[in-house]
């Protein structure tokens, strides 16, 4: 248990931020999965749409600090490579 008022507040803030980050990361995984499903099915248009959504979500997650900028860039790059191979 926290000993000071400020430590108590930090604990509350950390718990709230952890929930938010978990939600963001879960959404990233869902979007990536739907993109990969479109790739597997060979649907170019669906894959392009899913890629745009996923790339945007990765950028927003990096902007908010849920994931590191380099992590977002790496994942977007790997998704883009899969799309380029499909064409």
C-alpha cells in the first residue's frame, strides 16, 4: 500500500493508464489479425483498407505512448511488405 498521498494518486493513475493501454494494444492486435486474414484470403481491396486502418491505429498508439514509435514503424513496415507481396 502507498505511504503518501501522492503515491496513492500515482497508483490510481497507473491503474487507469494500464487499462487504457491494454485496450489500445488489444485493438491493434484485432486490426492486424483482420488485415492478415484479408491477405490470406487474397482480397486486395479489403487488405488495403485493413492496412490503412491498422497503420493509422499504430500511429495513434505510438502518439499516445501506448507503444514505442519504432515498434509501430516496424509493424507497419512488415504489414506493408505483406501487402506488396500480394500485388
